[in-house]
C-alpha cells in the first residue's frame, strides 16, 4: 500500500448500449479531485467538477448509451447517514440547551 493513493467509489453510472451490453462508469474521490473511470474500455479522466456530466458524456459518446442510471455505493449511504445523525445531534443539543436556559 506504500505509494498508493486512497480512493473511495462514490457512484456508478450504468447504461446499455444499442447492442444490449451493459456499460459502467465509476466515480471515485481522490483528495479534492474526482476520477471518472470506465469499467468497459478502461478510459479514465480526472475532473475537479461535474463528474456526472463527464461520465454521461463518455457513455453516450464512446458507447452509444442513450440513458444511464446512477447507482450509489454503500459507502455513500453510510456517510449520508452519519451526516444526518450529526445534524440531528446538533439540533437536539441546541434544543436542550435552549430549553434549559
């Protein structure tokens, strides 16, 4: 693992080409940059903004995918749940503190 960069897959875009083959583009977060990588052809691109647009453009341009769905990974839902829990705890703390004083 020495020298490897940590990354976290945050989503996948999945669509079918005209031949019925499934094409998948993965979005990973690496530091501040976002890596968009196609599992079908190996294409990769670093993008600071709009990874969804980059992924969909690749699917439509390179694989003739008319429409694609975004699949979210379990890590995304875990982080979303932790964020919601943190917000709820802050609001509860503020309500208890406001009621006591």
